[in-house]
C-alpha cells in the first residue's frame, strides 16, 4: 500500500479522527502529513515510512490467520522492490512451504490464494531482469499456473457457498475477503498472458472481460474495499482494455482520491508500473491526456 493511501485508511480506522489526531498517532508532524496527502509523489524517509507502517499494521484488521497475514505483509513489502534477490529467496522459501494443499476447504482456499500470489510475483516482479527465473519463457508459464490456482480457488469458493452453514464466523470472514481478490487476480493472470501473446488473443480476453462482467465486479469490490488502490488501478487498466472510457475515468478518479501521485501518468509507487508505461492503458492515456500533470521535482523529499 502506498503511504498516501495508508494515511487515508488510517484516518478511517481511527473512526474519522481529525488529521491532527492522525498525525499524533502516526508520530509525525502535521505539516509532513499534509505533504504526504497533497503533494504528488511526495517521498518520506525510510525512518518515517517504517514509523507509519508500524502504526498502521497495529490497527489494520484482515481476516486471515496470523501466519498468513505475516506472509502477505512480507510479500507486499518485498514486491515494492521487484527483481531483488531477497524477493526471489522469499518466493523460493514460500514454494517450499506450499507443497501440500490443506485438507480443510478454507485452508485450501488460503493455500490457493498464496500459491496464486507466488506465481504472479514470479511472472511479473522481474523488473525486466532477464535472469529472473530464467527469463520470459518461464514468466509465461507462471501466469498460466496463477490462472489455474485462480480456477481452483473459485471452485473452492463455490463449494463453500453451497455448504456455508458449517463455517464459523471467522471462516465466513476469510471467504468473503478472499472472494473478490481471487477473482481479480485470476483475471490479471489471463490479461498478462495476452500481453505476452501467450495462449490468449486480445479479442478473446475482451470477450471474457465483458462476459464475466469484470468491470462491474471490480466496482463492487472497490466500493466494499475503498482503500484498495490496486483495485482502482486494475479497473483503469481493464476498462481501458475494453475501451470503456466512462468506467476507466471512474476508476481513475478513485485512484487519484486515494493517492494524488497518480495525477501524473509517470507516477510509479513501486508495486505497479506507471500509467504512462502500461500498454493496457493506452486507450485511457489517449482519451484523458489532459488529466496528466507533471510530478514535482525528484529532489522533494520529506523527513
């Protein structure tokens, strides 16, 4: 999660406290917090970033077992630096942990979610390093494996829906949280295959997105998870892919509301490429070129 999104979510987690109160909880100056929220691409020091992250993690509640939550947090932190050796070592370690699928269906669902993230990260977080898992040929295969894990996850979701009376409230929360995430990551695996001209044509992917009502699903997911900037980013890309200008603009507005850095198409928060570099957003860039604003000078950095 980007720092601007994080501080906005923190305000929500504090039951819409004032920004001055949020600054106190985060342990930072209110002027610095203002810059984080309002200056596109504003960068904070490593010390400040760690302080904010620790305060945020202590209040964030995601319905996953603690071990899975710790795993997820580590993966997200490492993905912000794609292609590094530490990320690859973590992925290799994770594959060793995820050898056997648990017997219980909720555990199996968490397993599929984690396996999907591992395969997607192997496929996409290479930072154009041709030595990353032996290059593009294998990246394509990882996308296919991620797609298959998505299918497995959706099969498990269907079976859990058919017999949800046996689930505890905790298990129901896990299922509800994972449902849109598994679907969206499944779609991403398919779209990324098409970009690499692997197994999918542009026309077949556009048809799938329309038939599965992916844009509507994404909008509902974002409304239910309003601080998930990745959902908004993916929405811009997928709506652009099917040339739905109105929906692309809707997602983009949500994205800029969360992180003003995205008011520049050149903004790159680390986990995804800049809008200006994403081929799937070409339609959006052309239609809404007037929305692109330059980032402040790179030298602007906070405490």
